[in-house]
C-alpha cells in the first residue's frame, strides 16, 4: 500500500517511518527542498531527529501532487496554521477515497475551528467520513527509538477509525479507537497550554506540589471547555486527555514545556520561539482557547493567566500568585458536576 505524510517535521518523519515498518511505501511532502534532498540521499532529517535513520521505503518530495496521488492513506502532520493552505493545495490531486489522518494538536488560529473541521471544508465532501485524528502521549523521539507507545484514533466513522488502527498498530505502537472525535482533538490541543504552565512552574522552582496542582486543575479546565464544545468528559480520563497531559508536562522532550521553562528565565516570547526553531503549538492554542472560553462562557483561570504572561507582558511569578489568591471554591462540587454531565443528569 502507498501512503503520504504531509509535513517533514519530527512527528511527520516518525509517522512515515512507522508506516514503512508496517509495509507501506511512503512519500513525505516537505516544503524545504534541502530537507527532501537529505531524506532521499542520506535517509536522515537531522534538524528534527538527529541520529535517527529513516528506514527504506520512505522517500520525500516537494510536490504535493506527487505526494498525494493514488494513496490509500494520507497523514497530515503540519502546524495548525498551515493545515488549510496545505489541504487546499492537495485537494485537486486526491484520487479515490483515501483515509485522511491528521496528527496536528491545535486549532486553526483565526477561525478557532478544530483541524478535522478545516479538512472537511477543504477536501471533497465524499471524504468527510474518511477523516480521523491521531492523538495521545507520543513524543516523536521515543517513537523513533521504537519505545512502547499507546495512542488513540478517532473519527465520525467507526469503520474509518478501525481501518486507521489496523494500518498503524504494531508491536511498539499500540492504537486504540475512541468515538469522541471532538474530545480527542480538544484534549490534544489544550494540554499544550498546561505544559507551557508546567515549564514556567519548574523554571521558577516551585516544585512537584505546584506542578501536580497545575496539571490536575488544568485537566479540569480542559474538560470544562471540552464539554461546552460537545466532547464526552470521559475522554479526558484517557490517552487523549490525562495521558497526553502527563507526558507533555513532565518530559523535557516537550517543546511546550521547554518554551515555558525558557520564559520563566526572563526571555521574551519572540526570542524563545526563535531559539526553539520549531513550532510551539501551545502558544497559538493559548490565544485560541482564551477566545473560545470567552465565547462559551467557560472559566479557565490557568489559561487566562498564561495568556496574560504570553501576550500582555505579565510577570510569571505574579500570575502564579494571582492563581493562588483566587476565591475559595469546592473541588467536590466540580467533580460531582462533571459526573452528572457524564451520566446525562
């Protein structure tokens, strides 16, 4: 079978390699000609995955038409702000009814739409039930080493989700299905905000107690907005929720954690992003989630404070102090409310 991966970053490269391990002939679409040439000549992508050798069966091209024509599966692994542009350019070259899997954890910055919604708008209508999302705790660096990893795939169509599951699963990459497309997308996007906060907290030396509180209350915020947008709350107790949140908040592989840590050291956001040299989805997602929370009337205090730090020049220490000084509330009331929502009460 033939597959295309749109995006030659670390995650796109690893997913292409995973498909090759599973017997696919894979073409990576890379915007940068030098990256495509390196993949084809040397079997490496040193900028994103140093010392990783891309297996045989993976090639690269700068032509979207060449990448997507006559493919059984297409994986979209470009940053959130590029999805619509790439999908629109690829759409005229699609043939048949390929599976379309996106692995982008964010929202479209201007419209605030989920990535599957963007793909539905740009791809032909007959592919609407062939679109899926792949999410969960999965650092590219560890999947590249074939470390045991478990993820989740979701789609409006159970048949589509199970087909993607069958194509991606192997002895080091376990894939579960979940019918909650909205919840899986929202969990994957919003956890990056909390990871920025975790990096800030660690950089300020606040310790494990603070980070545990941040992650727990952050998960409550994710579920609160997710439910308002139509997600099932139980999804946030799984791989696309707490699983992804834990790995992104606690690992130095996490770009979002690293960005938060660098901000805690007094660096300007523009300097942090330039030094990272890669997309930090949590930054754009913080702005998007702040707007969504206002639109849905949902309280997200952690997100609001991070928005103030990132975009309003607020001192990180003051943001933490303001969070700790919020009015009294009862955790059990929120837990009971969540269970009532889950049970439809």
